[in-house]
C-alpha cells in the first residue's frame, strides 16, 4: 500500500478507490442482474487494458484476444478441480504467458495489417487445436466447470481489473514503456538506439496474454459449461479491438470508458429484444474512429487525448 | 590506436556484389569519411558495422572485440551509434523523450543522470527550445540535427553519420560541420561520415575512403584522394582525351 502511495498521485488513488468501492457495492445494492452485467463490464475492462500493452504501446494491433481468453478458460476448467480457482487463475495465466512467448516468436515478425490478420487466424488456430485434442483424446467437446458464486467471481474480477490497470499504468511510465513506444514509432530506429526490440515485444505480448488468460480463467467458473465456441468467441477479439480503438490507442482511461459504455449499450439493445442495431452502431463508431485517427482525434475527446510522452515534460529552458 | 577495423568485408544481394573485400581502419578520436557515387555500397557498409546485415565474408573489429553477427542493439550498447540518411524520428513522442530513449538505452552513462545528459545533448545541438515539441513538428533542418542529437545521446564511442549534410544550404553546411567538429573534440568521439557533399568531407575528414561499385578505389588524405585518376573517373567519367 505504501509503495502505491508513493507511485500514484492522490487523485489517482482516489479514483481507484472509488472504482473499487462502487463496483464492490453493486451486488449489495444492485442485485443479481446488475452484478451479472458488471461481470461482463469488468472482464472487458481487463481485456481492453491488457490489449493496450501490445497494441496501444507497442503498436502491434491484436485481433486475437479470444485465443488467450479461451486458453485461460480451458486451463481453468482443467486445473480448478485440482488447485481450486485461486490456484488455477495464476496457473492459467502462466500457461498463457508461455504460449504467448512461443507464438510471439513467429507472429511478432509480421508487421502492420498482416499482423492483424495473422492474429485473427491465431484465435481460430488455438480454437481448432483445442477442438481437435478434446474430440480425439478426451472424447468430448464441452467441459463442465466448477461454478463459484456470483459475488466471489465479481470480487475476483475487480482484483483482476485493478491489477491490469495498475500494471498498464506502471508499464506506461517505465523504461519498458518508453521502449515499447519507440518500437511503435519506428522499430528500426528503436533497435539502433539500443532497445532489444525482440525481447520487449515478446514480453509485452506475454504480459497481455497473462491478463487475458487470468480474465478467461475467472470467467470459466462463471460459465458452468464451456466448449470451443463459448471459450473462443470471435466477438471477444472484435469487441476488445473496437473498444481499444474507439477509446484511443494507448489511452488507458479511454479504453476503460469505452468498455463500460459499449457493454452497457449492448445490454440496453439486448434487453429491448433486438441487439442488431448495436452491431451497426459499433461498425459506424469503428469506421469513424479509424477515419478520425489520422487527425489525432478520438471519439472520447472529453477524456483528453492521451499524452504520448512518458517522461515529465521539460520545464522551459532557464 | 585503431578503434574500428573492417577486414575483407564481402556482401552480396542476390547476384549483385554490394561490397567486395573492403578493408577500412578508423583511428580513435579521428574523423574519417566515406565517399562514392550512388549505389557504391556506403550505407551497406554502415548497415554491416551496426549489425543490420551480416557480411558474407570478413569481420568487423570494434574496440578489440569482434562484433560481426551481434544484434544492432548490442552494438549500440557497446558504443556505436548511427544516424539515418532518411531521418527516423519517433514522430509521436516529444523531442525530449526521443533523446531520453538514447540516453536510457544506449551505452551506459555510468553514474550520470540520463535526464541531465539528455538536456546537455539538447543544449549542445541547439534543440533545447524544441524539447517539448512532438518530433513530427520539427523542420527539415532541425530533424537533421535531431538525428545527430539522438545518436549522441546514446553515449557512443564512435558515431556513424549517414549523409547528415544532404539537403542543407551552404550556410547550414558550415554550421553542421562546426557541430561535427565540436562533437569530435569536446566529447572525444570518433566520427565516420558518409557524404555526397564533398565540401563537407574536405573540411572535416582526416582520412577518406572512396567506394565505387562496392570496391575501394582510393584511400588517404582528402586532398590526395580527390586527385587520384580512378576517383576522378568514378565521379566525372573518363577524360575526353583519354578516350580518344
């Protein structure tokens, strides 16, 4: 706690405390329905914030979040009976980290739009590997997961979300973050300035995978039953990317806000019995934010363009 | 003392021999120049020294260590920094942060404070007033100085400058030459400069190597080298009398 006090400003601590208090009190005052929506919101907050590390900072746009989310889910389904959920979460995260390091070696050599397409395939690849092993070796397709009660899952997700937000915030302000942003700007120049680009990209990819995996691991015990279509849904990959882009690449707060707004919006459309207009709206928002990106405007302008600088600005020359 | 030694460097791109058995030595704390027409292999040579290309033959000795085959970032950490012919700023970062990248990731600064060092570099290159600006907002001339500043921030022992004078007007060339000389004298940094602007090399370099079609066709003091017949032919073509 003291370390946090030293590293965060009082405003940031207040905001974080408010976030924890509000989310934690939802099951007490809001009931089950509100809590179940909050669970989705919190998991998307964690996914988008984790996405910012590899995509927002290092500039490798990831369209395969479902790969690590689903891998986390499956690892949790396998490990929870042995380790309980509390042991399964870090174990699943560790598996995702290892998977990201292994997959990152070939994938992170691909640049620009080709990387985006490759990661879309990555989600499908892992889904098909899981389907193949499950049907051939375990003679099953789905798995029953051990369910935990709503409040426990909610609190775990709050801890998870806060951990991601803090991790992303500290990365952004660290030497590591400075290196990632240089890689995003110009990888060749970054390498010749002494940044070990391959190592940094792999590490960023790994950290992203860790938090996506831990989110999936928690969500597995909310699901009760998982199969490849539930664990690796394409919408997870797409929503995470859309939320990240609408919130602004590398904009932590923007991503969180757009995760909250878009998830709630989806719920509203769903409750009216017709979720399809939401897809249209999402498409329009995405096109707009891509078109306006060149003008360095994000749709969430009210939350201020993220300051791309890492260091404290220099005071005027004396 | 020789700080950088290239030994029989060969490099092929498919069927094209970009460098043919090139030897070159650079004395510590000196300024050396590499000149040659377009496509002579000058930048390829820099790319080999900084680790972007692996030579097909030969090796590079820096500071008595064989650095052939090391990664570019390892070579930078050992003390070789470079600039690019086409500038490569981190556009969406502030000038100060750009310089901080060099100061934090380059050759270790011992106990010096990276921020103080970055400020020193900015003051030296005259960019201190632009420190809070985004790098994309710098003018052409500023970007040229900025490239040198970021390389200098890496705290190198040897600085490879790839056509830093290209596109500058005569007055700016004079200023830039003064700055390069000062880097050499004040920071005691060895400099290797690739240049098209012969005036620049003439004024700066103590020793010049001329490359033509990947071959070394001349080496020595600038005033001697530019009188050599083969150098003249490479730049201007064969004399009319000689043809007749």
